[in-house]
C-alpha cells in the first residue's frame, strides 16, 4: 500500500472513531424528501470518488452528473476532487480524501456533516440556512463563503471569508465574521483568531487541470513508453500511480522538463501550489527549458504574486533573447492581460501563435489570442482566431466553449447552442463551457437556467470573473439583488483592475433606486477606466443606461453626470452617444448623438423597457399608453402603441415600431388651434456579420389643424386663416457601420426627408388662395474613427442638398420662391492623452452655397410671367479649427479649455463631434447656416463623495447667414422634423436642464459673454440638490440694431432642483427657475418680465414594471399664466 492510500485509510478510521453519534444523526432519508428528490448534483469529479445512499451501504464508484439523495455519503480518494451543487444552490468543493454526508438538503435549508478532509463552500441563499456538523463542532452558517478542514484527530478549522458563522460545541461558542478562523478540538471549547490574508486558505479551490498532452513529449505516435504509461494512468484516473511513475523518472533524470511539468500540475491539483512552483524552479535551473519558467509564472499569477511572476518572465526572456518559445510568450501575454494592458497582451499572443509548434500548441495560442481580442471588443477577429483554434484541436472542450461564448456575445445564439452542446458532450465539467452556456441562457431570456449553469461553472473555478458578472445579472433578474451584488464582489476579487463589475453594479443599484451607492460604484469604475477591456458586452439603450454618468443624471446631478460621461467618453461605444444625447440642450446636438449611437450599435432598438439594461436578450415587448395635458390655451391628448424586440436568427436584428395619435383642442375663450395628427415610426437595426451593422429608420406624419373662427395671419395685411392646414411629413434614414477592429469603425449615413404644408388663406383683395410650402432634404455623411493607444484619429465628409419651395397659389397666377442650399463639409481630428493631459485638434473646411429665386408663373401652364429675381449667398470654404486641452487632477477633477469655430450645417444632425472635450457647441443659440466662434474655460471639481462643483467662463461670436438685403436664411421646417429621439424606450428619469435658455436666436450678428456656476450635492442616500447660476451679457454687433440685447438671454438665471428617489425608478422632482428680464426679439420691443417658474414631477412604476405613471405641474409663481398639468400612463407587456 502506498503512503497516500495508507493516509486515506487512517483518516477514515479516525473519523469513524470520533464521530459515531454524528454519523447516526443522518441515517435514512430526511423528512420532507422523497426518493425522487435530488439533494445535490455531482457537477465535477476529477480523479476518483465514491458514494453510498446511506451510512451502512456499500461504497460505489461515483460518476459525474450523478444525483445524490438526502442521507447519501460522498467521498474523494487520493489526488481527487469533487464539486457539488446542493438543492439550495450551495456550492461545495471537496479536496482529496474528504468525506461528506448530505444529511438534509432542501431548497430552504441544508444540514451537512463533514466527517474527514477539507471542503470549501459558498452559500447563495440570503439569508443562509445551513448547518455543518464536524467531529468537534457545529457550524451554523449565515453566509457567504467559507473553508473547513477536519484532521484525523477530529480537530476542525473553520475559516470565514465572508458572512457570519456560529461555531459551537457542548463546551462553548464563538461567532466568526469575515477574515476570522475558528478552531475546535474534541472535548474543548472553540477558539478563534483573525487572519491577515484568509484567501490564502482557499487558493486550492481553483481549476488546475492536468493535461499532459499539452507538452510535446506526450504528443504524436512516438511517445516514449515510460511516458505513455504515465498517460494511460492519467486517462484511467489512477493519478497517484501516475505520480509514482513520474517520481521514479525524475529520480533517474529521464525526460526532466516534461516530468517536472506534469508533476507540478499534479501538485497544483493537490492544492500544493508552492510545491509546484518549487518543482518548476529546480528543473528550470537544471535545464533552462523556457516552458518551465512559463508554467511557473502562471502558477505565481494564480497565487496572486504578479511581481514574482514578472521577475520569472523577465529572467527567462532575457536568457532566451529573440528565441523566446511560444509557451513563454503566451505566459507573458497572460501577465499583461491580467495587468489590464490589453494591447501588449495581444501583441505577445500573436507572437506566441507565430512561434507555436504543432497543432495543439498553436490551437492553445490562438485560443488565448481569441479570448483577448474578445475582451478588447474585436469580436470578429476573436471569432476568426477561435475558429482556427477549434479547427486545429476539434476535441478541446475549452476551445469549443470559448468559440461558443464568442458566438453568444455576437448574438449568434443557434450557433452558440450547438457549440456548447458539443463542448459539454466532450467534457461535461469544462467550466468555460458551463459558464458560456449560462451566458447563452441569459441572452435567450432564461435567467433561472443561467443561474444553475453559472453556479456549476463557479464551483469548479470560483475565480472566473466573467462568470461572476453574468451570474450577477441572472440573480438580479430573478429578484435576488443581494446575491447579485455578492457575485460582483467576487468578480472584483478575481480581476481587481477591471471597471466592468463596478459599472454593472452602478447600473443595478441605479435601477433599484439606490442612487448614492450607484454613484459610488460609478466612481470606482472611473478610477479603473484606464484598465477597461471593452464595453461591448453591455447593452446599449437610447437612455445611455450603461454610462458612468447615468446614476448621477437620474439623481438630478446634471453637472456631475456630464463630467463623468465626458471623462469616459468613447466615440465607438453607443452608450457614450446615447447618454450625451439626453444631456444637451440643443436639439441638433441631441439628434447628432442619437444617430451616432444607433450607428455604433444598431441593435439598441431591442433594449427592454422593463428589465435592467445590462445584457441584450431575445425579447418582444408591447408598449402602449396615453397622456393628457391642460395648459392655459389648450387641452392635449396623446395615445401611442408600439412593439420592440430582438431576434437572433438568421442574424441579430432589432426593431422598434410605433404609432401615435395627437389631439389638441383650444380652451374656451382662448385663441388657439385645433389639431389632429397621426404618425408612425420604424427603426430596424441588424448585424448580418460581426463587422457589418445596418440601420433603417422611417417616420411619417399627417397633421391637420385650424383655428375655430379663423385668425389673422401674422403679416398684418388683413389675410386670414380660416380653413384647415394639412401637413404630411416623411423622413427615411439609412446607415451602415463597418468594424475593422475593436478600435476602428467606419460609418455611412444617408437621409431623405420631405415636408409639405398647405394652408388656405383669404385675402381681402384677391379672395381665397392657397399657401403651400414644400421642403426636401437629402444628404450623405461619412465618418471613420481609429484608436491607437492614447491617440484617436477621426475624419469625415458630409454633403447635403436642401430645397425650400413655397408658393401663393391664386386662381390663375402663382407667386413662388425657391431656396436651394448646398453644403459640403470635410473634416479631420486628432485627440491624444498623456498622463493627466488630454488634447483635441480638429480642422473643418465647410462650404455652403445658397441660391434663392423668386418668380411669377401661370398655374395651369407653368409659363413664366416675369424675369426671376435671384439672390445668392453662402459661406466660403476656409479652415475652421477646433482646439481643446484638459488637465485632470484626479477622477472628477479637471480643467478644460477650448477654442471652437463651427458652422451649423443646414441638416437635422451631423456625424462630426458636437463638443470639444467637455466644452459643447451651443447650437441652440444659433440658426442653421450660422457661424460661431467660442472661447471657453471650465473647471470641474469633485469636492468629496457627496458634492461636486463646476465653473465656466465663455465668450462667443455668432454670425447668421444673410442675403445682400440683410434678410436671413428662411427657417425650413424639414430641418426640424427628425423623429430619431422618439425611437427609444420611454423611461422616466429626473433629468435637469442646466441652461434654461428658451429664446428664439434670430439676429444677424451678436456677441455673448457668459459665466456659469453649478453645485451638486447628495443630501442623503435618496435626496439630492442642484443649484445652477448663469450670468449673461449679450450684444448685437450686426447692422440691424447695433448694441441691442440678443433675444432670449436674461442677465441672470438661476435653477434650483431637488430629487427624492423612493426606490426602483420612482422619484419626486421639484425645481425653481428664475430668469431676469429679457427681450423676445433683437429689436428689443417686447420684453418678458423677470419671474420664477415652479415644476413638480412625480413618477412611479408598479412592482412588476408593467405600469408606469408620471405626472407634472408647471406654473409661473407670479400667476401670469395658468398652470400646466400633464399626466402619462404607460403599459408594458
């Protein structure tokens, strides 16, 4: 008998001696369980194990996936391990020579007995209800994970990693908390002590596969007989015998490197990682084989000793010079990957692929490269690399699982399902495949199945960070928020530098209404942003819910939200665009960000309105609702119905379609219009390939309105409007994006729009005639963006044609005017970052031509009746630079400066940037075709975890495009009718406007000076306050009225808002806005008096989020207008 088996026998005999009473406690099937009830499932068995249905039955060989009933025993033999998943979702890992009895395991509770050996467990139920009996003590576990070891004498060592445990016997009791260890000896009271690094106790609980075939000496047909015998033992599960053979070979000095590698793997599997490291070190010193250094570095990384691993790699690389082996390069890549230096890890993996020898090694190298590319967001290249790896090693379960996981992320769910089926048929306990299958279940909308699969994966490899993140989503979807947050904490322990677990926590906490905790998580993510791998796995919705600023924005802390969003802004990620689209005051800037967001992720149409927006999944949701508004002039009613969803076959496609009807009626005694309108909107996004994204949006609206009793037209010539105005509108946008890599994309967008308005008028001289306006807008836009390290290059070109045709159609003679606008906008930009400094340099070369033709013609024949009057104007092509620089003192603290020259192109949006760093372009102060020059300085300062301030000073000169007679370019309605904002989910949020400008910026030229201050404060975890002040001094510098104030700009404006989060999406919002006196037009005739406006909003969802209700009250406090009341009810199914 070998010493190993002798030790196992002694352990069993000792246990039988010290715990007869405990053994008797578990006899038979526990009450409440039937013969068909499974108390546990044997998820994984490596080596050999045995089971028996009760304490007096004979032992039988255990098999993987075996279902164990209550009262059953499970034991592992030497050099073996087992993983169990209990009925209450408790995860258990048993080390070698361990024996466990399942006294009673039900979904509500578990009673266990550890007779001998060691186990690690994690209890998922909250609150936990698990009791563990040992020969020396009883442990009542309140959560969450712990390690326990029973020695041959019955001495029990219980280590708590997290949670609380009551540890007692007949002689006393101690309460154990995190990082505490209890020790109990039979016949003595328990004691406890504090551990400095308790996780050292559980480094044995990880997947340490023993695969001798990965080494060249065990490959091919010419394997040495003595090594072939070792392989036969390993295949048969006779690992102790294999180890004995290897030790004999080591003593003889045969196959020294290969023997040391396999012995080290066996030692690691036996929870002796330090022994494995020493084995490899001795062989490395004797042979200099770089595989030994590579494997040693991998074990040091597993021991959380990255500095020692770096030293080993540096020494081996220096010794091997330019002839570094593939194994060494791959281990070096692993080091850089864990250090969060993705580009460097990919470079080393590529070198490892190039130097690999044999199909198996090349497949391994390609597999690592594929995983790294996937993490960096280059999904197409990742799938290509993983497909090559599987082709070279088609029976590798972990490569098949990795390939299927990448297919899942790409939403090729049918392909992924087939891949996981194949992988798990080859190796049912491959943790990557189990975790990936759980990820697939999440994407399919099956959170319970996902949870079970992920728990199985994590009991095999508890340090798999991605699986913990997926488990968090599953737990949260199932209503277990505490378990979700616990899973995210595990993910952070496994990969401390990755910001993604913090970002997901921020999303979940914000979704549950825990604003301050969500903001704290976002702050932690911001600190780790330089180590970000990729945000592609997160779902994008038109709210920008995955953005780091979202929790702040939903809490009414608008200045703070913008600072976080700007610091994490990434133009290739849709979440950045969507979030900023909901922040800007300018409709042009908002629409631009929406279009760019949908080009970056056309599947965003499929985001759910009900679920927390973390992962896109197959779904279909109906939404419908209505709103009613009553103000001083009208009563308005709106009804809508829509459907949105996501399907993965034959390729990922998302859609959102809706219809909407409006009815506006004037209040009695008030001059206002009566309006009926019907419109429908469609958005479709698809990914036919991993690199290609396609986008289609279309909207159509038909509107009718009239003034009961008629109304005089605004021209003051006695013309009256007495008939019904009809206005059909159509718009179609097509777009495409091509992903060259995770850091490079090209976007193409085309649009065509038509706006028609026909109004019957009565002239006192000529009688009834028709006034018609027909606008068209067509354009094409192109943008390419490339990120290389700390540099980002962008370039684009935009071209558009806008035509405005209006006519007064009398009985015979028509008076018409056509305005044609053509613009051309090439641009390029370069951005960089070095340490705390960031800079932006952009160059625009816009050109715009405007031609107006006025003429008379016969309506029946079209024959001209006069020589047309022609007017030409425009903007000559010249360089328009945009320059910016920022210095970051710390996360949330930065100084920004920018000089911006911009042309407001006559379009509804642009694919070019609408801000320079943190400084936005104020399109809402301009009209289409105008030029602006802005110089701004802004300071962001996060004082502490609960307060933030911002200060900005700016000066800008604005010049509107004019004809020779001084007239401005006519406002074209087709440039205002873009319904892209209405294609996203309607989810209430406490957004605050920090710039309360509500004027009409019609003037020829002007200069504006502004100074703004903002203060954001978290008063309590659910209560926030925002204060914003803007001082403005405006002056007309044109020929119309030099020296007058510009329209709509008060000298002083003050905004005070407060938000209370009740939980979930429910909130109450109150605001006070003060504006000093300002003029309506640049002629400074009509003046709006100073005053305060008050707004109160309350919004809530039902518990199942099917119903959403929001109501508002808005009113001037001086009583000059009646209050505006608005209520919306929405149903989601």
